[in-house]
C-alpha cells in the first residue's frame, strides 16, 4: 500500500488511519509484527517521531500492543478488529450517501446505481 499524505490534516492522523486500514484489511494480520517505526517512517517519508505518534494512537485504540520481546504486534482480538472494520465501512457509506444526496439521488436510487454498477463489473 502506498502512503497518501495531504497537507489538509495532521500527518500523524493520516498515518494512523492508513495503518488502521492495513490492519483491518488483513495486510497486518492478527498477531503479526508491525514493522519498526524507522522502517515505516522511511517508507512514508516522514519523521520517525511522527510515525511514533501514529503508532501510539493505534496502541491507545487497542489495535496494536507492545510486547517486550516482539516489538509492536497487531491485536489478536477479532471482535475488536471486526468492529473497527465495520465502523470504517459505515463511515464510507455515510460519506457516499451524503455525496449521492448532494447529487440529488435518494437512498433507493443510490442503491439501484450501486447494484447496476456491480452487475456491470461482473
């Protein structure tokens, strides 16, 4: 996954969001080691302190935990990981529906368009 950073929001928040996506999508699976701060900072092109702040946020949210001998690992609590994944999905759906409403579509019309698009993709 490429790091996509913009100037409109704090970098550490964007990093935390992208790391969260890597976790809930399974790129960093339950119990997997999270790459070292310096490695991640180098990949993203950011200061290690900024990456450290992003990882501290993930730790505060319970998505990663620090183990003395293993460094940071992804939490193995599947209930937590599924809940966070679902929350992210709902957020995207809310944004989608708000955009569709701004275009003048009703929720039913938006669903119909989604279904139409899905059928085209098959």
